[in-house]
C-alpha cells in the first residue's frame, strides 16, 4: 500500500514537471540570505556585473537600469530615453498613469516590451523567463478622471528575479495592495518605491507598505526634490538604516544584503557616452 502511494506521488510529480512550461518564481518560496556588505559605487553601465550579482542604476524619475552578470538588461518605466548613448535594453517595462512612465513608440529593436496595463480582464499578465532574469507582474489600480474615478489594473508592480534576489518596482502605485496582491508579490529583497507623498501613495501609507514587505533594501524613486526625499527618510529612520553617498548605482547579491533593513539613496543620472 505504501509503495503504491509513493508511486502515485512520483507519477503526479512527474506529470506536473512535464506540464510546467516555465520556471516557477523563487520569490514565492522561503529563502534566507547571509548578512554582508552593500557595495556602492559610480560604475559605468558598460562595466561587467560581478558574478551572482545585479547592478541597479537610477536613470531618472522612476526609471532604473537593471543589469545581470550574464549581460541581460532591463529598464523600468521606460519613456524611450535612457541617455545620449547607443544602447538597446533586452526588456523594458512601462506604466501609463503618466507620460513620464511610458512611451507609445518604443524602439522596435527592443526584444521585449512589457506594458503594465491591459484591457483584458485581470489586467496585464507577464511571466518572462530569460534564464538569468525572470520578470513577472502584479496588477494594481490607479486613480482616473474616468471609470468612476478608478482605472482597474492600470499599474503593475514588476518583479525581477535576478541572481537569487527578488527585486520589486512599485511603479505608479496608488493604493495599498490587498492580501492577495501581497501574496502574489512573495518575498521582496529589494524594493524601488515612489516616495513623492501625493501623486502616488501618501507617505504614511507607503512607509506602512514597506514595513510590511520587509525588504532588506529600499531604493526611493519618484521624488521631486530633497525636501520630499527627506520627509520619506525621516519617516523610515526608526526602523531602517539610511545610506546616502551620492552614488548613481548599487551592486547587490544575496551575500551582500545588509543585516539591518536599509534605505539606499541613489542619485539619478542618464547614461552618457563618456562612461
């Protein structure tokens, strides 16, 4: 009887493996990271990324360049411009709450253009597995002058699974995610969060959201001046360490995540030919 039960379980597992046509998300599973040191520097985007690491470069507003050690690159909230360089990312993600988060005319040479909104029921649904980078999304709502004040699924939180890390970009988030959305996000190691305090979430709600996500690293974005940024940092200082060294990028790995949750302030800078 026991042998038959074991055989049945093995057959079921085998069938599931055959049916699985994409790599499952490791961010939904439980994982532990060893404490270590964060490496901050102003590196050229052309510099190879260290093995088992990911580099995040703050370009502007809510646009980041994400690069893997295998040479893959993605740009978040892509507007069509990353700097005065001849550079084509492998993937771009976009949200359409405002024109500063998307473009209607992405370069046709970009292999993968992922829009964070859709007219389909349930919103956009992405699960792009590129080997060293897995990209998926969790749709959220946005405020609207139409649709009775709310556009369902008008924004997406994009999750980038790179080098064992789970990196979330909140996009133009307008509301606290519900329990199902938090569950769909899974574990977050790094979160890029809009901290303008009004156009997206108010600061108390954003801080409460980040405290719930319990990410090791938070990178503020979508701030319009140092006063806005300072108000966010003051609200986070009781539970998060603050690192602000004037860098444009940070390279992270599982072994270099900080022991204490940390806000890393990056200064925006477009890509330049001089790098």
